[in-house]
C-alpha cells in the first residue's frame, strides 16, 4: 500500500512548529490542484457526453448501426438545405460532401435531431491531382487530420465519408492508399465514428483495391442510379463481406437514359421519378437491411446537372417537387397530408414520342400537359377541386455538360415564344435558330411542383417554306405574343 503524501510529510516534521505552516500550504496546493484536475475531468466528460457514439454492430451475417447503444437505420437525404422538411418527411440524416460549412451544418442538424455523414472531399485525378506526388498527398492528409480533430466530438456526427467517386475516370489507384491514411488516423483519434469511402457505381476491381489498400474503411458506400438493382446482388459477389450504404440514388442518370436522334438524353417526368424513388427504396434499400445500413437520396436541393430538374428535389425557387412525396411515404409509411400534383401526360406537336420531335423554325405548334393530384402511388384524383398553376418555358439544350456532378452553367432561356403560358395548353413558336431545345412545364398545387420536359430539334426554314406564320399573326412582336 502506498502512503498518502501527507503521511510522509507529517512524519518528517513531527513536533516542529513550522510544520503547521507547511501543512497549511500543502492543503492549499492540493485543493488548488484537485480543483483544476476536477475541472479538466468534468470538461473531458462533458465533451464525451456531447459526442454521440456510432458503432457498426455485427450479429451473425446482419450488420447495423448502433447510435448511443440503440439501433439506427439511416433514412437520409444528400444536401444541407430545408432541414425542417427533412424532419417533416421522416428523414433522420443528411450527407454533405465537403467541410466548407461543416460547423454550421452540424450545429443546425443537431438542433433538429439529425445526424450528418461528413464528407472529406479528397482531390480527384480527373481534376489534375497527382496521387504519386507524395508532398501533395501528405499536405492533404495533414489538412484532414485537423478536420477530424475539430469535428470528432460533435454530437451530430454520424460517420466520416473519405473521398467521393475518386474512381471516376481515374488511372492511379494510389488514391486508395490516401483514403487508408485518413481512415487509419480517424480510427486512432476517434473510436466513436465509422469510416467510409464512396465509389461511382459498383465495380469488382474497386472492391478488391479498397479491401487491400484501405483496410481501415468500415463501410463501403456506393453512388448508384439506374443500376441500383445490381448492388445488393453484386457487392458480396465482388468480395465485400461487410456493411454497405447507398449514398446517392434517385432517377436514372442522363448517362443511362434513352436518347433523341441527336443524342440528347430524355429525362423522366416527376411522376416517373416519384415511382422510381418509391420502388427503388422498397426493393433495393429497405429490402436489404441485413447488410445495407441505409441510404441518402440525391439531391436534397437544386442544381444544374444536364438539365435544371434532373436530380434536384427542389425547384430553383425552393419549392418541393413530386418525388419528395415518395420519400415521405417510404420513410414514414404514411401518405402526405397535402400531396403534390402529378404529370399524367405531356405532348408537343400532338406527339408524346420524345425521341425525334422536329419543328420548323418560327412555325406555330401546340403543347399541352395533363395533371392530377397524386394521393399515393396508385391513386390519382381529378383536378376539379385543386387549383393548378402552369408555368412554361423554352431553353436551349445545355452546352456546358460535365461529368461527376461538376458545376455547370445554366441553359439559356429563350423568351417570347409561348402564348397562353399560364394554361395547361399553349401555343409555341419554334425558335428562329436551328438546333436542340427543350420545352419545360411546371404544375404547382398544394405548394408543391410536378414537372416534365420534352427535347426538340428546330430545323431551319428553307426558301420554299416562305414567310413564317408567326409574323402574319397580327404582326405581334415577341413580347406581345407571349402576353396574349
């Protein structure tokens, strides 16, 4: 048994008057020390209490997240906007790709009881980063060490997302070694949150490379769209026997959609996307809970990517779109109280075959849309009791198409081409310049939006076509034509 320091002190000064002063000073120093120690311990315990623990738990062949000791299945959205609506539709988590606004996003998520998959945006080879440059790779590692240190105790943190689609158009597989270095550091300093990395689709070679070169990755994450049905079938087949997540999913991508004869991708309507979100969640995410820890639907927000409506679940003016109703249904098991409108059909020049619609420059054509209210996936009601607002516009086909979600310029709107633009049926004057265009329609009701677009090709006028009929239409200029 070790003597208390006070015992040896009193023995050495027994019967000595100055010992009283010594004892007094000793108590003062010990009390001072103990208060400081107690404060440090309390502060440490406070930060530990704040930090929520996420663990991957395996029971037999079944994997689950456990958060603070309770099962936690991720019903997530990819994006950091409209967080109150995330809660309203039954979501419990959001995903962000970078840390530029991490503190604010984590704080706002915490206020609402949401968790965050915090993305550590590693540089891409396709953007010029060289993973054979050891100095730059080390600089990137050291930067993310500071990020991990900064946010590892935030109570809204769910997991680390180390890199997004590093495999897209790449050749240098050393990127996975960089992922490993960051994941290894995360494990060393943060035992409370799993690590992950995200690939573009699922490929057997990537699975093997990540297993070999990044063994500290806990959860394999896949971004997948039209190929989502193959992920549950192939992930174990390709060699990943641990848990996985679907970290981006939604409608068919433009790279896997049918094309027009001039090679423009044909976009699904909001009604078709609503069906896709519902079916894919039920059949390929929720149905595979034994290995799939949850998902993040894409995109909880709006962005220009091929078109202005392809992936965004909100419009440019931040209105929720029809597919969100499907997410609410699968997250909550209930129908929305105020359902969105749905596009039943849209035609241009009396045709719904969108593969080869060709219009003569400056001629007049008809377009129309039929909309109803979608109570649930299979029950539509007629619109007699609902006020629909119709908005039409014509855009040039985007000339700034990128890959991998890189930023794109918005397509140019061509004004003055539409007559009766607030109705369900309109007249359209084809643009004057030959080329590829799209006509878009939005239908708004209950504060929600349904939409569709049709691509078309404008052929230039030949000499024998004569004067354009729109000029003969009371010789109205473009603005007055639009206002009639």
